C-alpha cells in the first residue's frame, strides 16, 4: 500500500480512493495496485477474510473496495452493495 500511495499523483481527497488510484493519477503497475487493494481489503475486513470461503466470497462481492469489484469497473457492484446496505438497515 505504501508504494501505491507514495507514487500517487492523485488529489489529496483521492489518495485513499483505490478506484482513483487505478485511473490516471495513480502511477504504479497494475500488479502492485492489485496487491495494495487486496492488502487494504484484508486489513479492513480481517474477521471476514479469515472466515469460511462462502463468507469471504460474499463480503468480497458486496464491498465496493474489494479487488473483485474494483477490477470490474462498473456501477453494478456499487448498486448491489448499496442495495445490500439498505436491506441491512431496514431489517
């Protein structure tokens, strides 16, 4: 994560935005970016990353900051994530 953030040319508000780091303002190799995203996701979701595979996959599919959804690069991941959050809040 350190190498991605140090090499960043992103605006201060986008420094911890992994989608922005993937665009033009990020200046690292794709493999380095992927490792940084995965490391950040593992750190943020430690209990779920160490759970069973079904739970781990579910969290990766629902989180906007997972490598799974950031690599897709479309709005569907955001919509699914927000719908899941809304359903959780309504319950």
